[in-house]
């Protein structure tokens, strides 16, 4: 598989390494090396190549937000009064810790955001007091997620 950005060649071993790390980014390199049948140094070289080509942009720890008391996940379509309001609106949305993702979209909304709240009251306060007052936001449309049924990365 060739990745367009730098025309890097991704072979079967690279894909196997990526699969192991996508499943568990904390998996020890030597354990991966033993399963694949190459040295730990070779794994490190391949990972460096993949990082340099921007195929890998880091790893992260996933926190179970429900255990921390955040039980309401919502997607909010943000209507802007004009397209030129986008940069300022995004700057303000970045200041709101509950905003997990922000996407510039086609379709009815200018922006689609994913937010996490403790409950519906928290969501209502966030919408009314922090998101809707942002300059350039004309209105919002909110969809509460009842259950996340699929969560995954692209398969290699």
C-alpha cells in the first residue's frame, strides 16, 4: 500500500505492527517483535519510518468518561451567520473543555461538534451559556447519543 503524502511503501510487516499497536498502544515492542519474528530494533526502525511519514501521529490513553460521571454524549450542529465566522467560533469552542471534536462540514451546519456532559442539565447549560452565545453562532441543533455501538479505527 502506498501512502500519497510521501509515497511511503507499507508492507505486510508494517501493517502487522500497526495492527498490534492499534489494538493496544502499550504493547511491548519486544512482544510484537517475537510474534512477528523480527528484532525489536527492526520494529523501532519501522515505527520511526512510519512516524516520519506521518502514518503514525502518536498514541493515547482512553479514559472511560462514564466512570468519571460524564453520562451524556451529544453531537451539535452549529449554524454560523456567515462562513467568515468559522475561525473565531472554533477559537471559542477550543476554550470549552467538554468539546471533544470539532469538524468543518458540508451540508446544513457549518460546524459539527462532539461534546461530553455529566447529564442533560449540564448539556443544556453548556449550549445556552457557552456555545450559543459565541459570536457568529446563529443557532444549534443537538443530537444526544443514546449508545455508541461501534468504535474503531480503519482496518489495515
